[in-house]
C-alpha cells in the first residue's frame, strides 16, 4: 500500500490531524473497512470528486491537490513512504549516500513509460534539468535548489537567463544509475525524492511540453485517457506497471465539482463514488446518511491564514499585530461548532504525524485572549486601515469558517474583517501567484514528505515554491540553512524544531487547526482508504460487480 504521497496546497476545508481524537459521539476513526464486501469487477471504473487542476498535468508544475491526485496516479517516483513514514523504494532499486552530499541512485531495470519506452537514468536527469530551468517556468522549480549547478539553470533576478541547460550536480553513470551532488549535505534529501516534481519524463515530452501536459505520458499505475476541461479526467489501469501498488480496479474518472455540497448530493444518489471531503454544511449529517461508508480519519496537514507580506498593509508591520490577530481567533469554539469537532486547534506550524512535530510550540499566540489580542495590536502600531480580508476558494467549503474567524476577530478587537471569495481553487491560486491577495489567504498544506522541514523550509524560506506570502527574512534563512547542513537526520529535525519555536517572532502565517479526512464513498465500491496526505488510495479501491 502506498503511504504518504506528495504535499501540496489543499483545496478543501475538510481535511487533517494525525493522532487527533475522533469526531462526534465517541465514534472511532473509520477508513471504511467495515462496509459490506461484495464480488469484485477487476476492470471496474469508479469516480472521484475533484476540482479543475490549476496547470497542465506536468509533474513539476503541479502543487495543488486537484492536479496532484491525477499526476500521482499517472507518474511514480524513485521512492515513497509507508504509513509510518518509513522510506520505500519504488522506481529506485536503491538511494545511497555516505556523506548526505553525494547521492547514488540505482534504478529497477524493468520499468517502462506508458508509451513503451524504458525509464532510464536519463529519464530522470533530463526531466529534472528541464523542470529546474527558469525558462520553463515550472511552479516547483525551487525543489531542485540545493543540487549543484541549480543557480546556473535558475539564476536569481528578474529577466535573468540561464547560463546552462544542465545542473552540474547530476551525472549519468550508466543506463540505470545516476548521481546527485548537492551544494551542501542534506540529511533528509532522500525523502524529498518522493515528491511529484522529481518524476521522470519520456523523451516524447520535450517535443511539445504544453501538449504533454494536456495528454501526459507517465510511468505510474494508471495511464491517461482524456481530459474534458472542467468536467472530468479519465485514466485506466496500466497492466505493465512494475510498482508495489498495482491497481485493483480498471481505472478512475476524476469528476469536476464546483461545490462540495453538489458532490455530496451526487454521492448519495450514486453519481460519484469517492469523496475527498465533506462540506461543513453536511458534517452534522453525513455519518447518519452514509453509515459504514462515512470516513473520519487523521492525516498530516494544517490550515493557516497566509499573510501577503508584499502588501502595503504587512510589508513593514510589527509581528505583534499578527500575534494579536491570532489571539483574537476562538479556535476551540469554531472547531467545535462550525467545523463540528472535525478539526483540532493548531498550536504550531508543523502538522501532526510528521517527524519533529511538537505540541504547544506557539505558546500563548494560538490561545484565545481578546484583552491580550487588543493590547498586542495596539503595541504593534495597529492594523493598517483597521480592516483585513481573508481570501478563500468558494468551491472548497470555507465560507462558514472564514465568516466565523472574521466575526471572532472583529468582536475581540474591533478590526473589520471580511471574506474575499474566489470562484474556485484555480482562481484562488492564480491570485496568490500574481501577488493579488489583499491581506490574508486561506492556506492548507499537506505533507510532501514526513519531515518537519517540509512545513518550514518549503513554506517560509525565501524563494520557496510554497512561499505564496513571499515572506523573507535573512536571519530565518540562515537558521534554515544551518538545520539543512546538520550531520544527521535526527540533528536536522531537532534544529528545525528550534526554528519552529522561533516562528512566533516572525508570524509568517497564523496557525488555525489540524485536519482530518471527513469523507465518504458509494455502495458501488469497497476497500476505500486514505493515505497520510489525505487522498484516497486509488489503486486499492475495488469496484463491486
């Protein structure tokens, strides 16, 4: 069974919290294993609720949950993780290092792309060089930062042009072996290789990368069939797949929905088979409606309020103001009422279930205290304009809790707070990328790899792909670099724990709560479970006859 798979921006409200208590009525967490079993059609097709992907389906251009669930079905990487966070070899035979700086990758020799061509060392090296190249404008290009020669293919500065089309740190040894030399030791580097951006690409990709994003050819458990934009994407089982997770079904239809409420009604009427989340409106009734087909399960993600640090409002504002706004949010009441007990108030920036998670790291900053909130805001010079906006995607079930957070802030501090609704997740992400966020944005992050660095370096380091608030601080960057250069994984994790403790002094985001998967599935399918990243494990779903 595949465990964790690709961290990314999360579209929906209903997600996160490893080791959290079960929601409602003393029920135990349920992954659907109790549902009635039936005879199986091994070639049966089932459907999953998704939204429209933000970008073409290029692995290095996908950093949100609507696109990644599809690319992760079509592409496999060198490694993955089991449910306990232990590294598993997938397309790699081995990933070895003696010093955490020079890594040697040996590939399994029987893997092929869906077009029949072999997956070789060049398939990886060429793909990574292309993805890192600044001229190709890939969302996840910064994931290759740290590989020697990255600056040559992706130089800093507006309008900068690459000096080379190859990173010097990537060397092909033979058809199935290549080496990766880093600028400095990075003890958790092997964990990063399970992220979607590190997928291989077939030679056919380079003839027309844009077209390849519309009709991707991968090496994964499913083969792409069609993409009817804003309606559905269809994939079918790859019978030649050599991975650990061969599909127990004939394929998947990813059905596009603009609201979770519509998806839930379709689930009840049998028009969609697997949901990834339930809208807040339906949380009080979905267990009664679905019975054993209702799912409540922890996973590793966190919801925060992202701060648009580039705006006039926050560019030079004292972090005490953000600390005060954080203390004006009554997380306990909102998670118990609006979110029906399906979330747990966050007390830090790293999700539960991740190596290095530590409770209560934010101290008083995540505790509701109106008097102290007011005092901190005043001490920090006040909220510029005395008004804030929280941007969110209307298709993700966020309206109710955004209104509740705004009401809490206004009642506690007198600061005016309003929601800024975008039509869908694609529009929300586009506004972030274009630096059009007015004040705050709803941010949900699920693990890419189960190490605390993923929730700190990949979100708050200057220039990181996930740093949508464009937060930048040289002192914090130095501390992150120091944690990355630790001699061992354990030492790196400990140093990142110290960095997390320090985040309260910067407030790059405001932590809200940890998630759970609150979802469900139809009577047509069985063996439905969800991975550590909150996505349904597509390959193990069985379709009943």
